[in-house]
């Protein structure tokens, strides 16, 4: 692992390793519904959609209208996309590849 997170510790490593053990969407729903509140899950899903729309070049107003996210949230995610750890980029790139494979 070349990337060294400022957050990294044994407990977070165990959490992330637990997530990597999940095999499918149903298992993700089961785990995350036990781990997080409904609001936390919806917030994470909203953030991912905001990141996706920002990468597509949508305006803050379009994103706010489509997702209900505040401009502060959109701005924060935009900052992460530009100056963050590239986590959104990794996931969104892989999701695009998967979508293209499904379309074939």
C-alpha cells in the first residue's frame, strides 16, 4: 500500500477489510443497514451521486436540484475531487467500466 492515510489505524483497517469481505449488493445492504443509520447510508449515496455529476460537468444548481445536496456539500465534494485522495476517482472510474461491460 503506497498511500498512507492520516486516519489509518487498526480499527479502521478492520472495518475496511470487513467491507472487502462482502460479495454482492445484498450483503452490502445487510452489513451497512446494521452498521449505519438510514441517514448515514443515504448521505453517502448522495455524496457519490454528487461526485458523479461533478465529473460529468454538471453545475452546482443542476446537482442541487437533482440530488437535494446543499451547495456546501457539493463544494466540499468538488474540493475532494480536485485535491483529495482520489478515492472518488477510483470508484467512479471502475463503475463506468462496469456499466460499459453490462451494456455489451
